């Protein structure tokens, strides 16, 4: 058994503690994140090939890099911006190739989604090849990550114990992120709360992305409680980390990650009501505990911010002077995307071009898209709309096939992925990877570590 599998099974608590220390080391030693990122890429690639993905190393290393991506950016690792997405793609493709024994099955609908994003590439304006490469990479590396993730996980039968290992791999670097946030906390005299997202409690980095990743760890622990397993192999540790992440996410004042986490746990719980009585009772009990924890910590955070946090979330449902819901520019950007789509409905304006056209429309500023779906409309036109539709049909067909824990798992990660894409586009590798992970077939047969 590889040493890293032992770290995820027999020595997971020690590994979790090590990742707390790792968070401090990344802040104390500049350059460590650069060395670690390239070392991870090399070791992961080597291990997947050597073992022919026997222990689902591709998913484990890819999942770990998904959780690590935001940490690398925060600690200014000397890597290219889309390192996380390209690393995930490399690991999963290597896993597919090393394990492939026959012809690769390409789901038709997901292939349509991917192919629909290619024609409008010819419309992207650029002054040099390097600029063109960067624009295409920034806007399409996310969809490619989603496409490859689905190819890797779709139809793959994995025992639920092995699925837990993948979830633990994702969780560990987010624990490092949480540690970094603790070390970067401002003093009481420096704290300033306003109606905007709070960079002081997001480690000086973008609150939206930080909160999104904290939300993922909240979901991972939440889904572990609902399905009666311990993510960190200790209930007290699970609930302690859950509480810490909830508080940290709330204090970023970035609503997206928190609301996505809550919705992604609430809907599977509603679906679980249709389960048998014994399962239904367990789900209700565990969900009730989670609700109580969230309510208590919400009250703590609200009191700490003098009620400003409540005002921040209250504006989500308010209508501003322009008649827009949410008091946020995101809705305005989405409406601008629709305007661009209506004026360029056949092929759109090309990947990355919407950013520069929004200044000429209602929004009036150069700004990147915040919703992946309206971005596709604006930049890929009707052909992109066909891709969105095929993705929706593909997801619905899979949903109606699922039963029991498999359906709960599926809807949970589909929601995390699609809701994140709706408010934060695909700036991170996380939504693409989790979308693919949702399609794994969870086996409950007699457990044997590794794949067949």
C-alpha cells in the first residue's frame, strides 16, 4: 500500500495535524509553496503511471490539488495562474490512459457540451499568440477540467470507503487554508466591518474564492455527518473544524460560498425524506444537529460584527434602485451578458471578449464574468446554449438513475459545482472536478482498498 494511502487511512489525524503545521510553514518560508506544487505534480504523475491508478491515485492527487489551488495562489507560489486546473487535467488524463484497456467511451451529451465551446475561439481578438493562449486558458480551462473529470468518473464503480479517501484528499489542503486564515487574522483594533466583502478575514486574498473553498469543506463534513462517517476519523475533530470553517466563511462577508454550502446540504436532505424509515430517521437527526450548529455560530458571528453581517445577507433579497435583486453587481453583469448574447446570438463574441465588451453595454466597466452560464451565452452564442442544454439533460438523466446514498451524493456535488459556477464562474478547478466526481458510482459491496 502506498504511503499516501496510509496517510489517508491509518494516520489521517496525524496527517490533518501535519497540514495545520504546513499552513504555518507556508507563511514562514517563502518559496515553499512553489517547491511543494511542482513536487506534487511530479510525484502524482509518477505514482499514477507506476500503479496504473490501482488506488484511484488520479482522483486522490487531483482532489488534493483542487483543495490546494487557492493556498498556492494565496502564498504566491511561482506557478502559472491555471496551474491547478492543468494539474487536475494531467492527473485525470493520466489515470484514464493508464487504466484504459479498450476503447474510451465518450458520453454523447458531455461531448456536445465540450465541442460547443470550440467554434467561437476563432472570434477571440489578440495581439500576440501568448495573449491569445492566456485568454483561451483563463476562459476554457475550467470547462476542460469539467469535461475530463466526467470522462474519468462516469461509469467508474468505486467503493464508498475509497470515495471517502478522495474526499479526505480534497479536505486536507482546505484545512491548511483555514490555518493560514487564523495566522493572518487582524487585531481587534484593525477590524473594520462594512457592507462589502471582508479581505481582512480572507487572509488578504479574494473573499469570494476563499469562502467558496471553506464552503466545500463545510459540505464535505456535512455530507459525512448525514451519511454517518467521520471525515477526519474523529467526531470531535469533525465538528470542531466544521465550526471553525463556518465562522471563517461567515466573517469573509462573501455570501456565495456560505449559501452554496447550505443549499447543497439542504436539498439532499429533502430528497432523503423519500428514503426508507430507518435511513430517513438518521438523515433527519444528523441534519438537525447541523442546523443547530449553523444557527448558533450565525448568532455568534452576528454579535461579533454588531449585526452588520445580518445586513449583508439581508441585501441578498432586497431590490435596489435599478430593480435588481441582491444588492450585488453580479446580477447586472449577468444581464449585460444576456444583452451581448442577443446582439451576437449565433456564435457569441469569442472566449474572453465579453470582459472588454461589457464596458460598452449596461455595466459600463471592463469586468470578468461571474456566472459561467451567462458567460457561455455571451461568448459562445446559440451553440454554447446547446452545450448548456446538453449538460442539463446529461445531469437529469443521471439523477433519475440514482438511488439511496448515491442520489444524495450526486445531487450534493452537482449543486456545489453548478451553484459555484453561477456566482463565481470557473475561476477555480473545484467546480469542474466536483461536477465530475458526482458521476462516480458508489459501491457498497465488500470493501477492498484500491480498484478492481
